[in-house]
């Protein structure tokens, strides 16, 4: 029955023609036509029987090179198919399963795989959209030489292609406060107790004798050991505005995709500078797996999607609760005055704030009209700059690398953000 269900259009046509010829032969009493009818009927039935009883044992392995690519870059998928039985295979039609976003389904024809034989086939995938895309499983269609029967067998194993946001190399900018402490913003942490303190303390069971401080031992009359110095880990936060209503445009060139690319570029730059970074969106703090600061951030940004939130309240609360951030970088869409004031109040206690503000209106204007003043944007910029934030303007068609130098310039505005109102900003 499995073989009959696997009949192709050609096989079903043969069977229907044979039955019609058989009926005509019986009605007309034509023995020669009867022989032809039996032959035509028998051929697809025998093919179905042979294919259904075929017991090929095939193993499949897949390799992606590389498995993590930026948007618009190619990845090569290599499939290794091995016949692990002693019988050679017949005609095999191989088809891999891939999402529409990375290309059409690749199909290959393998004429014959000998006993213990191996075939390797490869194809390329490419996506202009970020995301995590499943590759596989592989399906193998077993067909007879006449094309009358096709039986499909599916493997279960698959793989995953990570398409990361575009990372733009940024110029090095000195951000005071990005690392906690003195000198190059690094300092020593002196805890109230424990091995991380500076100076000697009494010996405890299990302490390494090589840490014994003999001068202090002689002074206090008991065994003393040295406490070790430990630098604070440099910490920072990256806020990404994912609110749908705060962005303009569709597809890879939308303001949201530009914001994600800018966040990825800034995050990778800071990670290379040794900054321990956490990711926050308007939905709150995002968990980053312990796979390296840069890789974890890119993986999280690869799957981030626009939210239906209407405010940045959850993101601001997550930044406030985190504490200890020497640097806060916010990549923002359209802001109203209240949201700008809430962000402005975050800066304090030696925290450096950098706001990358996308001029979202320019995504709806032609380049010739980009110079038109957006009052909503200017009010929000004035509030942030007045609180000491460093504001980086990012209009449509501009690379983050072209404007990132502005992050190193201190704001010319002074004064607490609470004193700025909509009327003053105007």
C-alpha cells in the first residue's frame, strides 16, 4: 500500500491506461490488447513493490561554514550522505529543507551510490534578514528508473544558521566613565572582608602559606597573610528601543534595523575594550548567555523583534535597578518629552550617558528634506543634552561610523533635566 500511495502522476497514468485497455480488451475480445493491458498494469505495480521493499540504510551529516554570518553574507551547507549497506542504491532525489528567507529548497539527483559509498553535496544560503533559521531535515526520495514511483524518507537531524546584524567598525572614542576607577578608569575594589582586600589579615585554615606576610606576623605576634587586590569589573549597559511605534520604514532599511545594527556595532566596540555589557530593551533586561560578551550580544540582537510597548518605562527601570554601570549607551527611536526626561534622570553619580538618537522622520522624507527641523526630536535632544548626555544624531542613509565621533564630545548644555519643560525646549 505504501508503494501504491507513492505512485507518481506518470505511474497513475500508466495504471489508468492499463485498466482502460483491459476493459476494452474484454468488451472487444481482443487478446493482443489484453496482453498490452496486462503489461501496462503490471509495470507500475512491480515498480511500487520493488521501491516499497527497498531497505536502503543511509546516514546523513551536515556542516555549516560558517554557522554564524552577518546579514547579506553567504554560508556554505555541506551534506555528507553515506550508504551504510552492502547494496547499491538506485536513483535518489535529495532535497534539503530551508526557510524561504534564506533561499529556495536545494534539490539534487544522485544516480547511484555504491555499497559503503559516500557523496558530498553543497549549496549556499544567504539572508538579508536577521534571525535564527533552521536548516534541514534532509528528505530523500527513492525512485524507480521509469519514474513511476517515488517514496520519500526523511531524516530527523537539522542544524541552525544564525544571521547576525551588520557590525560596522567604529572609530575609537574615549568615553570617560566607561570603566570604573582611576587612571584609565580602572580601580581597585577593597571589600570589607575576604581575600579581595588590600593588606594583611589573620591566617585562616586552608590559606596558602606562600601568602604569609612575615613582617606583619612579627608585629602582631600571630600568623598573618597578604590580601590580594582585585580590580572591579568594568560594567556598562546598552539600551535598545524596540518599540514599533517609535520606528519608521519597513525591511532591512527601516530605522529599527539600523538601530539594531548600531547597537551591535557599539556593543562589539565596547566589548573589545573590555567592558562588561548588559543588554536592556523597552521590555526590560535581557539575559545574555555566558558565551563571551560579543557573541552573546550579537546572538541576542539577531533575534530581537519589535515590541508593542508604548513607553520606555520598563527599560528605564531595568537600568535604574542594575546599578554600578559606569556607562549607559541608549540607541533610541522617536522620544516624547516625558520619556526623554525619564532617561535624563538616569545620569548621575559619575555615569556617562551616550544617546544615539535616530531621526526617524528622515526615514519618511526624501534626502533633500532631511534638513527640516523635527520639533519632537529637538525637544528630546535638548532634555538629554541638558542632563549631560552626549547626543549622537543618526539620520537615514548615514552609517553609525560617520557620527560615532560625537560620542566623545561632552554636551554643551548644563542644568538639571527637571527644569526643562516643553515650552522651554521649544
